[in-house]
């Protein structure tokens, strides 16, 4: 089995864009094995996301139905 390694993007339609140089080396109508490796968020990024979620939750806890009057201003 031959392997090719290259960076690729996922389109908004959910498809993987293959570089033209790779497509030129692949025969059409053949089955291929795909392995997808994605970057995981760093610990700092995960912590920042957790703080943002907590801040949003705390903000919404302080919002009451009486505050809805300010939404029309």
C-alpha cells in the first residue's frame, strides 16, 4: 500500500479537498483507505473555552424576565 501525506481542508460542504498533484497520481474508481488527523486544542485553549462558557452561564443566570423590557430599547 502506498501512502501520501499532505495538508488538506474540509469544505463547507463537508468534503476533503485533495491537492491536484495527488489527484494526478491516483487512478479513478479505486477504493482508498483514509486516515484523518486533526489538531486538538491546547490545554490553554480548552481552559479559555471553559472560562467563556462559565462567564456566559453566569451572565444568563442573572437575567430575569423583568430584564426583557430592556431588549426593546
